[in-house]
C-alpha cells in the first residue's frame, strides 16, 4: 500500500516547508518538494493548507488496564490517543495488579498487541523489594523504570533512602520519577481536615500537595542521580522552584537529568478550581499562575525537555465525590496536540518547538527506533492537522471511556484530520480504521 501526501506544510526538525511525502507500507519512502513525485500512489491525499507533523509520543499515561477498566482500557484510551494525534504512548505500572514483575509487565504488552491502535511501551514499576526484577528489564524492549516517590498506594510508594540509593546505583536504564514528599502532604492533609472536616475546599489542593513537597522530593532525586550518574527523568513538573534543578544550556544528547511538563500544568492555574473543581484535581497539583508562567517559559529555555499528558481517567461519579475521596487525575490525551496548538496561537511557543517537545525530544531521550521525525526510512507515524478548523469539545465527540474532559465547552482553533500509525490511516475525519494495530516500541540502547 502506497500513500502520497501532497502539498503539506511539514513541521519537522525546526522548520516548516511545503513538501510531498510518499509512504510505502509502514515507512516514509520519499520527502520531496511539491510536484517532484510524478508517480501515482494507491492513495493520493491533497494536503494543501494542512499541517503535517510527526505523531506525538506521550511518555506518561495511565490507561487503567488491568484491574481498573471501569475507568479506561488500553483499547479505548489508545483509540482516543490516535484521534488526538498521539501515535505512541508509554504507560505507567500502577494498575491492579501493578506491573512490578517481568511476567506482569509482559502481560500488558500481550494485551496491547491485541487491541492498541497506537504504538506502545510500558514502564516497569518499582517497589521496596523488587530490585532483582528491575535488573532483568531489557532496555531494548522496555521504555524505562518508574518510581513513585509520592502519590501511590501499597508497596509502590518508594521513599526509603536506602532503597532509592540501591535503585539509583544499580539500574542502568532511564528511571522516571513522580516526585512529592508523602509525609509533608499527609501533614498538610491532617491540618486541613482538622479545620474543615469532610468539607475541604478543592481550592486548597495546591496547598495540600504543596510546592515545598514537590521541590523537596525532586531535589533529593537530582542529588541521588548526580551521585550515581543515573539517567533520571522527572515527570510532570508543577512548580517554578523545581526548574532551578535543571540545566537549560546543555543539548539534550548530553543530559543525564531531564524534565517533563504536562498539559494541565501548562493550561490551568489554581484559579480554575472554582469552576472546574475536582475535574482538575491532579497529583502533583495545578498550582499558581506564576508557576504556570515559569513552566511555559521553560518550554523555550531548555529546562523542560518533553511535553506529555499524565492521562489518567476516572469516572464522573468518582470525581463528583467530596475532595478527600475524589481521586486525582484526568483524561487529556485526545486533546493534547490541539491544546498545544492553541498555546502556539497565543505565542507561548512556536509550532516547531512544540513538535520538538512532543515528538523529536521524546524519541531522542528514550532512543526510540526510527520514530518521532518525518524522515525517509522512518516509520510513517504522522498527523495531518487543519490549523483553521475551530471545534468545541462536548460529550458527543469525547472518545475516552470515562466520557468527560476538563476541556468540555472549550473551542479549539485547530483539528486533527488524519492520523497515520505505521503508514496506516488509523483515524480520518472522525472515523477509526481498526484493521491494523500499533506496534511495540523498540529502543536503540
């Protein structure tokens, strides 16, 4: 099967140019100036006026399978991903059971092979006593190891300094961290409960899961990583102060410590709790406008290396409970690319920089094999976008299993038209073609 995309505005490797792109099977075969390809493909696409970008690679999602499938499944959330221009995802281990053994991890890969419309990888989870399992992980077939240094349950909360020291010194692949100091959060929660009882206002979430708790954890992790030369990646930066920990002057290829920003910390502030309530309750919390301003600036100064979603669906019923019982997290993956394009329109960053942070840098940071760029010989993971098509999010066009979005009622200024995964047009104008599934990501390590 051959596809020729003609006259697209290709956003790739720091520039935008009009080009024709030829897809042969799973791969990009030719990239030329318009009109240079005289041969006709099996499918011809006139992309005049459309953007063509490499598919976004989301390095932090929670698709809830196994064990929590009333909230989401690999099938439903990957389906939402491709509708949003995300062609590959890396999923977190805090399912039920948690993916903390090689056997449990491979069961998730087997399930994704059967049902995922996007390409996939899964993080290996850490506990206080599974170091021997971590050392069995194959870095060529698994994206990384995930540590919850805050905001987890059971044995997945790993904050013992000796345990962490052993992991940081012995695990040789990328370690991704959720950084919050659990005891500080618990103390804040006790104080708020004493004052408000069961009626704690959601507006206090940013004070309970405080900037101090984030910085104390992140700074400790950075100190450990420098001590052991660990390949450390800190997820979902939510505070201005944490940005002091990262080097914006080094090129990504020279960094051993990297940082991620998520859509919700780039979009919302604590002022939005009044209207959005628990629907924007995340861990780490959405914080102040000042924090958001600094995180946005870090997209351009090199301190933030990638943009992700931390997509984490919960049901409406769960979210509508009182503050203390309502779980943290929300669905974002279907709307991440268009949300960032709105920030491009606002002048927060350029579309070229957006593509670097959502595609190129993720591929480079994880050493993903032949993905993240529009290059000849690379997998044809690409997205056609209409940059001048406004549409409004409502329940009729939400693909998440949970059936809601924090963006409901918002009108985005651009729209995903077609998403290609491994050369297959899996999503086109609101219709999914599920005849081909995504593939397991491979890593050049």
